[in-house]
C-alpha cells in the first residue's frame, strides 16, 4: 500500500481534496504486526492489511481507504452505474447500501447528514 492522497469519507463516498469522487472500498487502520494466535482467516487477512499499510508508509493508527473506485460524473455513467451515485429522473441519489439496490437517498440530504455527523459526532465517537 502506498499513500496517494487524502480524502474525506462521507459514508459510501470518498471526496478528494481536488473534488474527485470515489466509491468507498475497504478500510483499515495502519497497525504494526504483533504475534497473536489467529482464530479465523478473515482476522488474519485484516491484520495483514494493517501491517501492509504501515510497511507502505502510513503512520501507525492512520485510517487507510483502499480498493476505492473512481466515480464517473457524466449523466450517462450515473444513469447506468452500480456505484453509490445514481441519476434517476434528473435527480442524483446516493445508494448508501451496496447490498440494497433500492437504498437511495437524495444527494443533498445525504451530504447534509454526513456533514452534520462530522461536525457534531455522536457522544463517544
């Protein structure tokens, strides 16, 4: 893993500092490897990603987004996309759950909710 830039994670979307949008992929936190007994393959895989992030130059404890896909922002791509941004009847929606194709929220409301969570995080977050 190699750092390529900073993003703001807005749920299903990643926004770069230059305004590009990506469909969020996987996320991990950079962590040095430690000797632990491994109980499941999924746990071992996540630990390997954490160690790869540190080896790639991420600071320990830093959040790392990877496997993100760029989102095409033209009308044709948005109308046909399976990405989180969807154009339907002239309005842009966010598909906030990949497992539920009909889980759509208008973009403006979705972003307002996400920004509010960033500005006013829930207690204990």
